[in-house]
């Protein structure tokens, strides 16, 4: 997805990196519609899920979904998530999360989206993001209609 935002650098998004709990899932259960949206957009983007897997459900929930799942250990999870984004090429990453351990990846990615859904959001994650949404499905709306980003982020 290439989009020019007036007053900012041009975005060339190739990877979408999601946190799992609070972002793609609520209380460990995948939010309805997420699997279908990832599979729909998989020909255009590479999807990644990086998570501490608090509920131990990510592998089963994302079985058959076109994404790479990376479970991170306890300790410096924010650093692990930032490093993952950097390894992909941060200039090509849209990162999405809600937790305190997501703040560095949101800040590092070319585009960071914080979500405030049923599980809430850490203030640091919201402050590190470029955009804040109230539904993960809104993120897929940006993928389908990139001009929404122009309207939101232009100077």
C-alpha cells in the first residue's frame, strides 16, 4: 500500500504487525471478522502477530489464518516487539497494538495504530501511535481505503 500524506513522508506498507490480546482478540478469543479480513488482504500484505500469548490461545485461534505468529517470552517484551518491526524494515511496517509493551513498536513502525477496544489501552501506547481507532476492523478499512489515512494524518 503506497499512500502520500501531505506534509509527511510517503508510506509504502508491506507488513502489518499485530499484537494479539486486546488487539486481535478479547480475553484470548479472536474478534469476529478478523480471520476473514487477514485472509482477504493476505495477497497484498504480509501479516504478523507478535504476542506474549497471555491466554495460551493464539496458535489455535489463528490456525488457517494467513499470518506468521511469533510468541515472545516474558521480559523486555516492548524491546522484542520493536526489534521484530526493525527486522522487517520499519519503513514498510504498519503496527497495531494496545498495551504498554506495544509502545515501542508503534513508535518505530512507519505507521502505528493504537486500539482502544474492550480491554482498553495503555496511555503510553496511545501516545506512541500515529492514529487511534476503536475497532480492529477499522485497521482493515485503512488497508481497503488508504485515503482515510490522508484525511486523518495530513497537515
